[in-house]
């Protein structure tokens, strides 16, 4: 689900560069979940949000991002 923040953010400051394939980072703001599963949360409050205390891999909708480095 796209939201206003994602629409107005500078594309240079956004990327699908998270460990989870669905995580879309908006720099200095949040990581949004782009999973099309109806029960997926809108924001990824895991690795990035918690400073690593809760891992992305713990989310039931997690899917490894093959482009993550």
C-alpha cells in the first residue's frame, strides 16, 4: 500500500534495500512493508526500527531479499 510519505519523498532517498524483500526504506522516516498479504503490517517495525533488537526474519511475512547486501 503506497502512502503520502512515499509519494512525496525524494526517490533518491528511498529504496527496496532491506533484508526483507517487501521492505521499502524512506530515509530518515520509516521502512514500509509492500507485502500484498492482507494481514501484513503497513510499517516494518523490526531491524531498522528497533536498532536490531527485533529482527526482520521474525516477521511471519518475511521473504529474503535476493538483492540485499
